[in-house]
């Protein structure tokens, strides 16, 4: 029996206003080909199917288009909700999808037995515990007056107890079956990406890999975007996101995991996902970055997205203007700059240059106006961080 584990599709995701639906569409095409080529029997999707709790109609269309194409294969599907997903959204078409052999578990169920899905093929009896993202209310009872640290410890203990109960249900009802546990949570030691929202409370509720016990033959995890083996010996794996969702993931090699299960063994095969789009970071002085941007010539299926970080010694209005020109008027057809940051070692009163007597306010840029305001508030700390944050706001507003 062959099972393919993937997660964190984040359908509907935008990276600095760039729609990543094309990236996912190329991945889905590759995934369908891989499922047919490898004769995969079961597809596991461990949470964060969508990027938003209320997906757009475009995101829904891409989701259902993929499921429709999957019907032409002999592969079954089990799909769980993640912390980005609304359980009600995932569960809404549950009965219809079940008629098509597509199982969905959007949120924790009232009865543990409803998480367990049996699958039989080629003489192998398999049961999957499709555990979705566990919300606070699913794993503990809040107490008035409890401290922050108490909440963290209770969440950790609640997760531990929950998976212990899942394993007990398996042992009582499916002993002798091959056993896979799905989960969407943060396991300590994993790698955190910029694009990830904190799980539970500030990621401090991460649990140890031992929380899954010794019963599962494979643990299919989601939430961490970087592929990661929590334990090779116990087959506890994050498959990671299939496409890069932030610049912190630009160097990651994306993958899916194929689990080969027989009555005698469980083996994990790592299959690399092709890179459909390059995310590139350029850093240096303004002149150095401009040269690197102009000379970039790598070609991929989709246009590369760029991040520029310019570091200059002395602050000046002219450098800021040249920086803006580079950011907004890049002429390289292979690259689109979507993220930028300008840092100065020495702060000068450059903003005042824009406010000489007789200056027309229409000639002053929003950035210059903001700089002048910061100069008047001399007791501020982290001025450079404020300028960069304001610049990001201007980018978002296209100003």
C-alpha cells in the first residue's frame, strides 16, 4: 500500500499581494501525475488547506477543481483542518465528499471514533486517526484567574492527553491494523517560517515528539512549512508546504512523503517537489543591489519574486529617492520586486532638506513627511524600524 503525505497548501495565499494560485496549480498538476505514476492508494492532507478561514470563491474553485481531477484516479483522500482553516468550511460538503470517497475532518469531533477511518487494500488493514488542529476548547477547560504560564502547561498537557486517548482507542478497537496518526500542531525543535501564524499561544505550547507514543507506524504532521523529520526511527514527519510561502522559505527544498506500508514494514520515501518560482533576496549598497537586480537572469516557470535590502552609511533624501526608483521601476523582465528595506548606519537630518522655506507640500513625498515627523519626536527609539514599517505600509497602499 502506498500513501502520500502532504500539508499546508494554503489555497488563496498571497505573498506581498502576489497571488500564488499559479504556483499551487502547477503543484496540483505535478501531484496528480505523481499519484498516477506511483500508483498511490491514499492521499493525506494534514491541515491548512486554505490560507483564510473564509476562503474566496477563487480559492474554493481551485480546491474543488483539484478534488474533481482526483476522482479520475484510484486514490482515496483524507483531509483535515488546520489552524488557518475554519472547521465549518472544511466540514460543509462532508456528506457529499464522503459519497466520492473523500473524507474530511475539519475540527475535533465529540466522539473519538469519528476520527478513525479504515482502509483495506492488498491484504493490508490500515486505520488512520485523522486528528485536525486542536483548539484551546478541545483540550482544556479555562479557569478564572489562571496565569499565562498555567495556560501554556495546561495546553501541553491537554495535547498529550488527547493523543494518548487517540492511541487507547486504536489499541481497543483496531489492534493489529497498521496505524497512521495525522496532526496539525507545533512540535518542539521544528523550524518556524515567516508565513506561519503562531499555533496555540505564541508557539510556547509546542510539545515533544514523544506525545504520539509508540503505537503509530507513521505520524503525518502539518503546520511547519519546512520539511522536517521529528523522528526518523518512529516515522514522525512534517511534509512541509509544497510551495514557498515566504522569503524565509526561499532556500527550502519542498517535498511530499510517500509511505510504503506492508504487514511487515513501514518505509518512508522523500519525493522532491519541483520549484516553480524563485524567491530571491539581494542585499548590499544601493549600487550593488541595483547591479544584482539588473543582472538577474534565472528563468523559472513563474516570474521570480525579489526582496531587496539596501544598507548605506549616511542617510539622505537622494538615496531614498533612488531606492524608491529601483523598487518601483525595475526593468528586469525576469524579476518582480515585492519586498524592500532600506537601512542607514548614520542618521542625518535628511528629512529637513525637504522642508526648506518656500517648499510646496505637493513636492514632498509621504516618506519625507514621515521622516520630518520622526525628527520632531526626538525621544523615539527604533527609528529605523519605524521608517521601514512605514515604507511597507506605503507599499501595501501602492503610494
